[in-house]
């Protein structure tokens, strides 16, 4: 499992609708901010890159210091962004795919307004379990 | 590292611009520097006049026609770089001094200063000192010491002067370059970089250095060629240098020469975009980067690392390629450069690197990337512990706020005004419903965590930089946007930092960013006067008709549908009349919020707002009424409120809060500030379009004697005075007063003439008019409700909505402007007549007495009020004192019925009751108008007492007894089939009913209480009920009327003709005493022992001949029959019994007889007759049960007083 990993789902409107620190390293407040800053900055790159490829998984699109940003873009242009320090391409890809399935389930909920925050604790638990499994 | 490097920067001559002499005002320094810096490019062609070729120029390919020198002015100079031997463009090659002469009078001192300053730049090849604004005295001084004076003149000539000077400087630089190159070519120079100096000078190294020297010299000559504006020469030298460097393995210089050759290439082809060139540049630069990296690896052990050159090369290439199409390549380059930051030892190098990266990302359009690196820059600044660094950090962070969407409203003003957004908001407002998706888009890019961090860093840096306004603004944004994420302690901390910042700000500072509280528009409570603006129809004279709701219903189907729909969105305010807007304030934070003043913010400038101050405890919301006065005609737009809290004035827009609340309902925003303060549900109120209309008249109604309820007893009649005052500035020219609401009939009259005569009512004028009210009667339910209440206010209950209203429509004069007449709207004033009806006198019961109770009536009681009564004459008065019995001692009174009203006074005041029967003199048919009227006798009824009032009813008889009155009773018996008969019957019936009503309406029971309460009891129904049973007896005349009179001495004594008959069938004689009329009596006493001639007059009141059997009886006081054969008290002559007479219809018959009284005393004569062959009418009148019954008719007793002779 990666020591540092920060997972964020960004909606079409560039709002983070879900974020979780899924790394094994002990949490530090300012670092969490830093992770989000990096992910936020990476959106610029993703925005260009997403239209150059058919693949949903954009692999690693950005990096800052040792941290790499891997991105997965859904058909609805929701972006799954993972900031991590180890490179396990396959694991990350599987992680993204499984999270995508979870996300679709959330999306199918008629009470969920697309683009609003995902507050489901079930989703959170599942995502963290997937992170443990694949990262 | 150096900021702002590009590929071309190798061709720029660095010139230090130094202020010398006395202090220069910042604005002047800026102006002078700008003047100098204008001439960054000097064409070679323009240098010709100043250039003199001393020897053969080494720049053989110099393009004198097209080439130019590039100057790079560095204000304030710079620290000499250790790498300046490596790249000549890093050297300061010229020094320019700037002097502001007014502040440095001594020219000699200035010259010395300049020399000192120039000495710090040993590499400088030329120097000039420019002195501005010299005084006359200074101009007069000899121009020594190389100070060039710029005499004060206009801007244009100053610029021209400066251009000349710069061209001169450039020419001398060019000549110096030539000299330098010639010397370098001939003698050679030792060129060292920090890399070399570190190495120990072993023999091997020395040999290596010797080998490399030539190549390095070629590279530097190339640099100078480039600076001299001759890329072709530079290219040649660089090519040599590259070859030599490659041979000697001088990687670092190899890279440098390559950079130079690319620079020469780019400069040479300046302004052309050539893909081949670009590929070339790219290829070369990747090589350069590789070479620098190799150099770095080689010299890794050394303390000084050339890594910055690698990064600079990457940045230069990135800058060269920086276009949207090549974004990926550029961002890769920049990311690579960013990775290199770790290798940089110097913090300022890292700072420059990040700044450059941020700039490049910014110009690439990667806002978020740029913001990220800007934040890195700011963090590096914050690591330095001084105010300037903090200020820089603050400014850099402020630049990032756009990307993080936490920008101050000051900077985002243009966004707000963008037509697209306005259109969007309008369409939203129009539809009234916002699509959820568009709601989501309102909150685009909300990374609350990041936003908080950025704002906090801005706050921190601005506090450190001592910029109170910025820190106030940052704290305000932080608190307003993220209060749910901040702990109560943190909120208090922010509040105190707001207060601290405000302490340092001047009083009345405005800030673009609102803080707390949250303000939303709650409602626009309409002033009654606003509600009552009525549009006038110019084609309709009476414009008020149908203009307002006239009934008690809110919705009337008769109002025009079109107007109600639009009026909702439009509000008219009137110039000069105060208006109110209700807003809701919320303080969701955990500290006390003091709003020093809050008032409406009006951008249209035609509104005077009144400030109020509010104190909001933690987690509360409050409704506040904000008022103001429109001052000018036009549209009013009220986008929000101006709030003065935490020492700063801010504007709070309603629209923003509405968006926020919209987001809160969709779960996009963390918290709804109003709901968490316990306020009610979110309802969006759109600000309607408000237009201010010219002043209208304004009537204010005032009920004289207080605006409270008018307390009236049931049935009370009172005049109420209403004063109308024109409080406006326009006269009232027309008006109309109408009634509406419930119980309209309680308003008896309105003095229309009074107010009409007062028109027009001038501003300030007033008119008082009278409205007469009569209290209505409380219904049973009211009374029951009263009983249930507590005794103190039981009688003062008043229910809503039962009052009548005065609807006053009024309008001012028509406008005569522009040749056409336009009608200003009219207004409506509703004056509620708050009538509180309390229970007054109560009629317990009304009944018709059958005179079982003895009653005495004096003549006074019976005196008719009406003079028209022909019955009364002077002789009546003689017997006033004689109280006559109207009572038959055996059977009650004759001819008089009493209506008894039982009244109860449940109130706590005393009532005086008058009963009067109004005579109707015009009614000629009524032959016997005898009424009882006790006008002077009041009955006083004390509180909680009841009293009975007797109303004598007499002679309301009809003149003719007609069959038609009995049609109903006889309808079954008689075969009346003809239609005519039926109609006649109906008419007669109607007549009867009318006469009953007539009778009833004449009876009035008036009451008085206290000084000014008076009224009338409504007793109609009760009387009707009481009379209904015996109405026939009262109204219908008897078929026969008997009257006695004296026929003495041939003169007729006064005869009281009376028709009082007792008329009943024989079997039921006693049970039914007939309606009495008047007392019959002989006026003059009759002497005993005298023959008295009398006659009885019999009148037939029917339309048929009546045959009868008449008999006359006489009774004494004991009731003994005096005409008895055995009695000796009265003797008689003539026939007294069994007289067969026949009376023709409606005619009279006289039967004479004589009596002789033996004993003085009182006697009564009575005539009675048995009707032979009675018709059905008579039978019906007598209420005969069987057709065989004999019908007996009896007259009233005639009283005779017999006096003795003695």
C-alpha cells in the first residue's frame, strides 16, 4: 500500500465531490492541503489531456516532487484523481475501475443530484477498502 | 538564476539605472526611469551620427540598415553575478545615473556620487548621468563632471532629448565592444566560471584550461557580437567555439556556445515564425539541456552547481514555445524544471524558478497550475522574515485568488457586470425556478479546503505585511464563506483580527468584500398608502368604480384578471413618502455581532436610506425593517444593503445570499446561515421592479375622539366626525367616498356636502365631516359568546371583519406637461369605522294585554299629540282632571288595548326610555286617530333592572268592514271562483298588511343613556309577533257603532260619538272583550227627577243592510239593571228593547228615547243588538263557530252622571 495517497473525485464543474486520504502514512493537516493543492493544479493538465485520448485512464498526468497524479476520466467528465508516491499502474487502474462502478451506483440514486457532494458513508468505506486492496 | 530570461536575452545589453544625489520622490523616479526605459531598442542606423570608426570594426557582417542594439535597463542595478564571464549579457555594461536636481542642489556632489556608484560596476564600459529639472542657477553652472542636464520642458521634447542621449550611449557602447573584441582577439583573456575556480590547479588542469581558453574566448567574442547587434558574426564565432569546446570536452561552455548560437539564430530571424526554425531551436535546446545536465553530473562533487543553467535553459525553451498548441510540451518542460527545484541550493533561486514557472503556466492559460506555483512562491516569501517579503507573499497570493475562486469582489467586479451573467440571472428570475444543474454551476470550482488555506495565508501575510485592509478583507471572506468549517474559537479569532484590522483603518473605510451578517430580502411590507394607488382611467369619469375590492372578499371575480398578474412584480413608490423593506439578518457565528449601521444600498441615487443599528447575538437571525424616502422619479434598484460592522463599510448583495441559499437547498453549500440560526424556511424573494412616481396627494383620516373603536350600544345612533388631512404635497382635486365591508347599513348618512365643499384640499389642509352611525343588533351567537367571556370585557368584544369601511378615492390634478394631459394615479384611503357594539337595552317580551289588570288612564295620558285629530276640542280640557275609568268593573276596559313591552337593562348604565307613537297625519282614511303618546314621561331603567312600558293602542280601525278581509277564513266556504274576486282579495290583503306595518312602524321606543348615547330599540318583530294574534280585533272596525247623545231643549249636547262596540256572538260574549276605543260619557251632568231625552245612534260600518233587534240597557254602579220592571230607580219612555231596525250600508239611524232618573249617581247606558240574518262577513268578524249562532253586537257603555236637585 502506498504511503501517501490522496483520492479526490472532481465533478464536471470542477467541484471536489469526494475526497479521502487513503495513504498509510500518518496524516498531517498541512500535507492534506498540499495534496489537494497539487490535485487542483493538475486539473489544468487533465483538462487538455482528456481530449487527446480515448482511454478513460490517463495514467500519470502530473507530478510534484515525488508525488504523482493519476487520473481517470469518466464519460461524464467526472475525474477521479489519485495522488500517490508509488507507481503501481495496474493497481491504480483497477482501483479506478472499481471506484467507477461504485460511483455509477451513486449516480443512479435518484436522490443524488449530479455534481453535488457524495456523502454516502457506504461509498467511503468501499473506496477505502479498495485503496487498501489495490494501492 | 535570473528572472525573465528568454532565448533572446543573450542579445541584450544590461544597463544599470541608478538614482544618485538627493532623494528622488517616488513618482519622479518612476517617471524618469520610464523615460529612460522607453529606449530599450536602438536602431543601428540611428547610431551613425554618434559612431566613429576608429579602426576596422571586428563586426564585419553588422547589419547597419536593419540591426539594432537591445538595452536592458535594470533600475537600481544588480549584484554582480559570478557567472558573468560565462555569459556577457549578465554583465552590467553601462551605468546610467538619474538625478532629481531640485533635491540635490550641489552638482559637484552629484557627480561624485555618480562616480562612486559607477565604481561598483567594474564591468561597465560606459556611463552617463542624467539630471532632471535643473534650476536656472544650476543650468548656468558650467556643464562639467559629465552631468547631462535635461532642462524642464514638455514631455515630447524631453523624450527627444532622452532618445538622443541613449543613442549617444549606445554608440559609445558599440565602440567599446569593438575595442573589447579587438583586444580579446589579439591578446586573449582568462575566462573563468565558479566551476573552474574551485578546481585545484593541478598541471593537468592547467593544460586543460589552456586548451579550452581559445574556445571560451570565441564564445565570449560571439557574445559581444550578439550584443553589438551582429548575429552573423556571432554565429561564426559560436561555431568555432562549439568545435573547440567539443574537442576539449568543455561541456559547460559547449552548452553556452550552443545557447549563443540559438540566440543568434532567433535574433536573426526575429519576427518570423518558421516551423523549421522552431524544430531547430527545440532540437538545439534539448541538446543544451542535456549538456548542462552532463556538466552538472561532472561537477556534482563541487559546491557550486550549474544546475540553474539547465533550469534556465528549460525555462527559456518553454518561454519560446509557450503557446496553447504546445501546452503539453511546455508543461512537461516546466514540470521538469519544477523537479529541479530541489537541486537548487539558494532559496532565492528557487523563488525565481517558481515565479518563472508560475508565469509561464499563467501565460499558457493553466490558471490553476500558475496559482499552485504562485502559492509555492508565497510560501518561500513567507519563510523570509521581513515585511517586504510578507507584502510580496500577500500580493502573489492575491493573484492566486482568481484561480481558487476566493477573489475579492473588488477584483471581480467586471465578472459581475458581464452581460452573460446578467442575462442568466434575469432568465432565472423570470422563470422563478432554477434548474438544479444551473445551481450546481453556480458553485463551480469550490475547493473549500484550498480556499480556506489560501485565505488564511493571505490573512497571515497581510498581517505580517501590516496591510489592514487586505487582512480585513481576507478575514471577512474567510468568515463569511467558511464559518461552518471554523471552530467557534477560530471564529472569535477571526472576529478579533477583523476588529484589530479595523482599528488601523481610518474611520469609514469601505471594503468590497462583505463580512457578516448574512442579509436576505424578507419582504416588502407595503405601506397602506402604497397599496392604495389606483390607476385612473382617463376615459372614465368615475375611475374609482371597480378599482378596488368592494366586498369583504379578497378575491372578487369582477376585478380584471390582467392587472393582478403584473402588479405583483411592480411596486410604485412615491417621491417623498417613506417606504420600508424588511430584511432578515443572520449571524451564524458564535460571537456577538454588532452591526453599527445598516441601510439599503441604492445605486440609482434617487433614494435616501435611513440607517439602523442592530445587535445580533450568536446564532440568531433577526428581521429588520429598513426604511427610506425616494427622492426622485425613476427606477429604483436596490441590490443590497450597506453594512457598517467591524469598523468597515461593506455592501451586501441580496443576489449573492440568494445564490448561497439556493446552493444550500441543493446540498452544494455547507450550511444555510439562516436555517442554522433557527430561521424559517427558505423562500426566494425577488426584488420587484420598483419605480418612483411623482408625488401624489396623501390623505390621512382621523376619527375625531380617537382612532379606537367607537363603542355603541345596540341601536344607538351617533355622529362620528372624521377629519381628512392632506399630508402630501399635492392638492386633492377630486374625491369620492363610498361604503364597503359588512354592516354597511349601520352608516345612516355621510355628510358628503361637507367634504365636497372643501375640495380641493391643499397640502396641509383638512376637512372634517360627519358620519351618522347606528349600531346594529347583536345576533344571538354574539350574545352567547359574550356570556361565555369574563365579565370585565364581556360586553366589549369586537370581532374582526364586521365593520363597515369608508372607501375614499381621491386624486390630484392632471399633469399638463408636454402639451398632453396625463393622469397621475389616484389613491384610495380605507377608513375602517371600528364600531364596537355592546349589548344595550333588551326587549324581553312584547305582548298585547287583554286588560285583566286594572289600569287608569287620565285624559292627560290620552291626549293626542296630533292636532289634526278632530275629536279633541276645547271642551276636552274641562274634564282633564276627571279621571275616568276605562275599565268595565266586570269585564275590563272597553275600547283600549295595551301593548306591554318588557325591557331589561343588562348594562352598567342607566337608560331612559321614551315610547312614542308617531301619528301619520296624511293618512286621511284613518278616521279615529287616537294615539297614546307619552313624550314627556320617561321611564328610567336602572342597571340590571327590568321595566314594563305600556303602549295604549286605540282606534287604529279601518273605516269599513269589508268581506275581503276574511277571504282567507272564508275561502273554503264561499264558492269564489272568479278571478276578479281573487285579485280584490289580494289587494285587500295587501292593504291589511300594509296597515299593520304602518301601525308597527309608528311605535318607536327611544332610549337615552348618559349624555350622548341615544338610540332606538328594534322592536318591530316583537310587536308584530305580539299583534299578530289579535290583529283583526285591533284593526277591523265593528260592524255597528253605537253612540248616545242627549237631545235636550232641542240642542244637541256634546255627544261623544263612539263606536266602541262589543261585538261577539252571544255564546262567547264575556270571553272576548272587544277592542276598546274611547270612553263614552256624557259631558254634562244630568239632573235627577227630570225627563232626559236621549237618542242612540246606530251606524252601519258594512256594505250591506243590517237588520237587527236593538235593545238598550242601563246599569247603575252596582251593575243592577235599571230598566228592570221591578226597579224604581229609573223610569223611561219609548221603546228600549226588541226594537226591530234596519240600517242601510254605511249609514246611520237614530232611535230616540227618554229616561227619568230617580236617584242621583252614576249610570251607564249600553246598546246592544242581535243581528238578524247575519252575513258571512259578520259571522267571520264575530268569529262565529256555527252558522246558527245568533250574532250579538254591543256598544261601549255610555256613562251618565246624575246629580240630585237638592
